[in-house]
C-alpha cells in the first residue's frame, strides 16, 4: 500500500509522521523549505502535560535539552499579587501539571532528529505542491520545480500552515476573525525576581506597560516577554520596544538590570476554523485547519492533538481498512473540540479586554478575570483543558454493564501506573500511540504477586479470552487502582488515551461491542462518493 503523504514539515507534520511510524505506517513528508529552521528565540511554544508526553513518546529530546517546566505561576494586577500557584509534583504543590516552555525551532529540530533515525519516514525538502488529485484508491500530488515530481499516497494530510496550499486545492473555506490580538515580543537574558515562574502582570503601573505584560521563563536565564498591544494603530518601533523592555525590567526589579537582548518581534493572532477537515482521502491538521492563540490558548497544542487523533485512525485504515465512520470521526471530534475552544476565547475577550457585551453578565472581579486568563495559560477550564470527546460518533451506547469512574467516557484517562505484558510497571501514557486499544483491569494487591501467578488467577483467564476475541488488537494491562474505580473494574482505552468505556467486572459481550464501536464498526469501501457528512460539518462557524 502507498505511504501517507504529509504536506508540511512543521511540528505538527513531523509529529504526525512519527506517530504513523510508531504504528507501522510509512509516510513521505513534503517540506517546502530546505529542511532546517532559522533559530528565533522569541518564537516559543508552551506544551501542556498531554502534548509534552506525546512529543517525548515520539523520541524528541528537545523538551529535556532546551525546554523548561515552570515551577509556578503568578498573577499581578497593578502592584498587587492576585494569585501565586505552585506547579508540578513538588511536595505541597497543588495538583496542577507544569507546562513545558521551549523555542519552537528547538522543538522542530528535535522532531527532525527523531525523523532522521526513522526508516518509515521519508523527508523531501524543496517540495511545494501545486496539484492534488484523488481517486477511490489514493491521492496523487505534483511538486513544482526545483524538485518537479509526481507523488502517490494512500492518504494525504495537509499540515502546511495558515496559508495552506492543500486547503486551497481542496477548495475548503477558512472563515473566522482577523487580528484578535497583537503582541510585541522580546527574548532576553536577565535575572528576574521569579526564577522558573511565569508571570502575568495586568495594568502594570509604569508608563509603557500597556494593558498586560507576560514573562515566561526558558533555560539558562532566558525569558520571553509579551506586551499586549491595542488592536490596531500602534506602530512598534525598535526604540519604542527598547523603552518597553527597560521600563518593564525597572518596574519588576526596582532598577533596570543588565540584560542581553536576543530577539524581538510583533505578531498578530487570528481565530479561524476550516469548514471541513476531511475531503475523501485528504485531511487538514494544525494551522491549516484552525488558528487560535488569544488569552494564552496554544494553537500548537491543538495541532499536536490533531496529529495524535488522526494517526491511529489512519493506521487502522492503512493496515486493515476502516469504516468511513472512523475516518469521519477525526473531523467530528477535533473540529468540535477546537470550535469549543474558540467560542470560549471569543466569549471571554470582551470580559477581559474591557469591552461590553457579555462583560455585564459575568462577575467582574479581578480574581475572576485572573482565573479566566490563568485557564488559557495553564491548560485548565474551557480555554485550556485537554478535550473530551463526549459526543464522539465512536462512543458505544451506554448499558447497565457500564460503570462510572473518575474519568467520563471520551475524556483523557488518568496517567496511572500499569503492569505491561512484559511484567514491567510503567506509566499508562507510555503504552499509548501504538495503534491498538488498551484494556485495563483494576486489581488492588496484584503488585505483591509475580505476574506468572496472577495471570492465571481470579478473573484474569476470562478477561484474557475476552481480549483475544475483540474485533481489533488490544493490549491487556493491570493497575493497582484508578480514580473512582472499584476492584475488578475493566477500562477500555483508545490508542490516543481517551476512555471508551468502563465496566463493572469482566463483560465479554459488552467489551466486544465497545471495541467495535471504537473502531467505527464494520469496514466499508473507500469510494469517491463514500464520504458522508459528519455532524461537525453542520457546526456553526466561529465568527
């Protein structure tokens, strides 16, 4: 079978190719550029816990080598500390995971290094496509000079950014809002009063502070500073930016400390959502499908979630064929999740930026506003929390056999310790992304037994038989405990870590039905007219 064609070699395209390779699917990555990225210290990314774990599983060392996990989060308004939140696993810390902050070129470089050691991924630089044709069996694209070539693929994914050529060739509209926010940015090395902590300062009391300034730490004493600019009209000259830097450092430190300016820039944020994310055998992911980023939301996070969601579905289709429902579910799940994030941001903007409208309907305390802003930056609430696919077309009907646990069906599972088939105890997330379902038995006390004993004891033999009989491949794991679960609860988990269902005990028939639903049901042929319109096609646009 032909490889999957991935158009675009940014973090999303590279992550998708690696995720496909981890599931035995070859891909060709068509890179418009030369195959390397110019270092830009002021262009950084923040990865939440789930997306950081994904990047680590894909073999990218950059998170450890060039990233920094925040030790805390501070919110300040004028001269008053509004909130201080410790992050991470330190003793006494609240249970909020620590985001990872790193330069985007470091992330891209780390993913490129992982791709270079992967035999199933072929990188092709200087390859800009200009033609895209589909038929019932695959996709054909043409790249123009200097590497004029025809390429044949089983499927194609456009990860080629906001000005996506793939999206234009598929004639997919990209409506939304322009210039939602503007920021001036500087990357500099300096000693600030909060080593390792991120700071959001609203209404700073110095002349050039503007409405909001954010400081995010990086390794080696480097910081990224962002100043929120008026929506339009203010020209940021180099002299004006230097004045902002000096005033801000003086306001925080009492005097302007010595600093080394590494990089500067001005960027504008847009909110857009593609009408469709699938057209027959072609898909969109990352910035080609959506743009967001206001109020601390992270567009790259969502792009990496696109890649993780789509990879296991394409792997199923590539290896065994797949139902149209399974392939349609990518758009249904991911487009709905991003649309919800965009709606939350658009509803919060008038409240937080001093506009009218919904501001009058929400308590207007500084602390309430701070919570909304912190959600986006820290990965909490509607602005930042990992998505839940509660209404997925892959969800099985609920029956009396289903049990309630601490994770709702469709939500990401808790990262508990599990015993793998080889007898090793690992994190549950370490078993994700391998192309098969996970069946997890909650069995308190098994940790004190040798695996060869408890594999043949109690409910295990019956559960082993039930897993062997499933319509798709699944791996059986055991855990000492899971939030909200009682002994002998059985969890069914998708390859991307979202809960399919939980059962009170071993229920072979119900487990089979849930696994069948998770794979999208019976396989169907892929024809030019086979693609059905999913529910997210009918979702109202975010304007």
